[in-house]
C-alpha cells in the first residue's frame, strides 16, 4: 500500500542498550555498587506488594536472601512475583516498572522506587541478567524465566512449577572480570549491610561456604527499640551515632515527624566546624539507604549536627541517591529545624552545663541563627561570647559594667583602639566578625536598658584629654614637621594625653575613609578619561586619617623637643609606621617602604651620635 503524500507514520525509538547503560554508569549512578541496592530495592517492593496481597501474613514470613561466592551474585525474595505476561510487560520494556501495575497503583506510595530503570544497573557489573519468578497473584501460573543481555536482546520461557515451588523472584548475575571489586562475597555482604541495615524485612547473606546465612539487619532501627530508662535510650542512640559517624556526640536529638513517617536522630558535633561548611546526612527511605550526603534535609545554619533518618514519604530522584526538592522536603526541612530550635531552648532552660559546652563549640552557628530567629535571639544572645575591651565574655556580663555599648565595624578598627578605649573606660565590642555587629545592635531588644552605637574615630577622640595650651605651643614646630612628612599618606597629626602611657601613638583611620581616599587618587590619575569622569562623580570629601601622639609617653615627649628638621620628620614617620603596624591592617607598599627607611635613618643617626 502506498501512503498518500505528507502522510505521517508512527515509529518506535531504537534504543542502544549499551549506550544507555554507559549513560547510566557515568551520569546517573555514582558507582557500580548501586546494582545491589537496586536489586534489594526491587525485592523490598515485591515484598511490600506481597504483604498488600496477604495482609494477614505474620511479620517476618517473607524475606530476602543474598548469595555471593565469587562466581555468581544472587538475590532471592518471597515477594509478589511475575507472570509471563508481567515479564513481557515490565522486564522487556525499558523505563516501565511493575510498580506501576494497575492492581497496586493505589499502594504506590508504599514502594521505594519510582522509576523502572533499576534493573538496568545490573549491566554495570554483568553482561546478562537471569530472572526466575513465580506470581503470588496467580498461584496456578507457571514459573517464568527471563534472560536479558547487554546487547539489547532477551528471551522468555516458562518453567515447570517444580523449578520454583513458592512465589517470589530470583535474580542471578554472572559478574564480568572487571566487576570483581563489587561482586566479591565480602564486598556484597558489606554493601548489603551498608544499604539495608534498617530494612524492615529480614535479609540474610550466604557466601557459599556451607555455613548458615548471616543476618544483614538483625536489629530494628535504634529509635524503634525499647529501653528500660530514658538514660539507657539516650546512651544507645549516642552509641549508634558514634558507630555511624565516627565521633562521640555532644548530645543526641530524637527526630520524629509522624506526618511523613520520619524517625531518626541528630548528633550534635563535639567540635566547631568552619562557618558555612555543611555536613552530609544519612537518609533512608523505607529502610533503604538513599544517601550519606543529603545536605538538603536541614537548613544551612544547622551545620552543628549530623543526622541519620528513615522516612516514608520523601521522594528520591531518578538515581535514588538524593532527595527530590519539592514541597514535602521543604516542610520536612522546616520541621526538623524547629526540632533543633526546641533542643536549644530546652538546653538553655534546664541544662546550662550542656548549653555552655554547646556554645563554646558552636557559637558561630547559633549567631547565624539568632540573626534571623527572634526566639533564639531572646534566649541565647546574653549567653553568646564576644570579643570586647573587657576580654572575651558574654554580652550579659559585659552589660553589667557598660550601659552604653559601642561596636566597631571591622576587626582592625577594634584592634586599633581596644587598649585606649579600655583605659578610657569605654565599653567596645568587636563587631568585625560574621554576625557580631548585627547581633550587638539587637541587644536592646533583650536588655532595653542598654544602648548600642557604632564607634567612630570622633567618639574615641572625644574621650582623649587635650594637652594644655603651653604644651601645645611648644610642640607646634614638631607637629608642623610631622604633618608635612605624613601629608603624602593623607594623615593629620594631633597631640593628646591618654592611657596607657606606654602607647606612643594611635592611628585613627576607618576602612571607608581609606577606600574614599583610594578612589580620589584613582580619579586624579584617570583625570580626563571616561573612568576619571565616573570616579570623579562618585568622589566625596574623604576624611583624613589621624595620628594621635600621646604626650604621656616618654618617647613622644623627647621627640617633641627635636629641633633638627630631618630627624623630626624621620621620627614622625617612625611613629606613624609603628602605629600602622599596631593597627594590624594591611600595609600599603609606600608604608612598608617608609617603615624600613625610617628605621634605617634612625639607626644611622644613633650611630653617628655615638661615634
């Protein structure tokens, strides 16, 4: 028959199975080891369907048996099994899953897998998959054998009932030589325990040596076990956390979200972790391990815990190695975050020793939470440690002696003025660390009697005592020489008295002022060009840095009497260099050169004087 012009014809995709397996191995699955997880998962789903078919069957009546002797790997289950029609429908069609069968569609949520490609993972370690199955839905149906090969071909035949007396499925693989790493008996046993230690169905392993099968999951999940006392339960959960994660938890937090069937524990890390570093969490779905690195189960601020959970309703991605980001996962994340907040609140209310140890290790995590969480802020802000002019202490301790709290914007500003501010009786908090400035400014919300303000150079300068007029006049010539020497750095020079007397000079300069001076310098250098116009439009009157000499310091009093112009300039440069270094801010190349030059000039002057 000749088709009319422009007639459309339906075609079927031609699937290159080898190419598809290569795609799975390199882009979907993280490792060939997942073949065993997929086989165990299919077995669990088959058992779930069998229990749906026979709800009165006793617990443990149906199970999974693994066998590996180095030459074959076999996974056998007592699940619902397949008929010959099922085999043609589900095993011979890539992408279709028996879990989509109409009769069990309404129970789909009871199955771990949601994608019908799991069996293909077996081609990562073997060239042929041998399946023998007998259906429990159709007891009089014969057993059926399916052989699938890596080249895309397959064969199906029925077998006598005696070949498989009971319903269920057996999958047998003959490993390739290059897959020995994943199919050795010890490795298969290890993988089975790794993936299936929390499965609710009995799983056994046989290595072919003639001994009895070894239980892969001999005990239920630790949170599902009963204990004689709360203390015994707490110790058992902590021991499990230590076994799983390799550290002794500072405390364990039980997690229980009945709405999504989630249970588990969060283990509080005993030591601090870098800010923003997120640990992976162990997530099981219906007992099967899904991922050891599931960062998405908790919010970013919760990097002080590691969790192991088992959930019923979380949705895995296609690779079944991570969680699908949907509304359910978002709700679970929020609910688990609330459990962590509740634990912090309980520790604050009833266990100050635990709270102290927790804050000592994880104050940064709590600070990041307190910035956005009013409840945590009210509970814990007074307990959090800060760097202050009174040393490292809590804001509660600091507020007892300072009703007005000043806070710096940067670490270097705090280090510039800490000693002088302390001697002047000012209460200053280092706000340069992450979250600290924002938190200090929220202190009045917790302690209304306390006022908080940013510290600027003018505030500190106002607390430094001026010198008398006669001293000022006597020092005028030296101060003029010093201002001239330091003009290249946009630095003014003043004379004050302040404690401690051991400090010869104080450099008052802010990061914003330095940035403005740098921008002005660039505008001058680019004058006439487009960038010069842009920078010029942004230019503001840049405040100059101020070198404040301490008239109480013996070295400064001596310097003020110098009548040699060059020596006066050199001493002023040396005092500026020393103050710049004490500020602990990065030095500009010109400043480093000045420090070296002034030191050598003073050394040369001293040697000439002694000779």
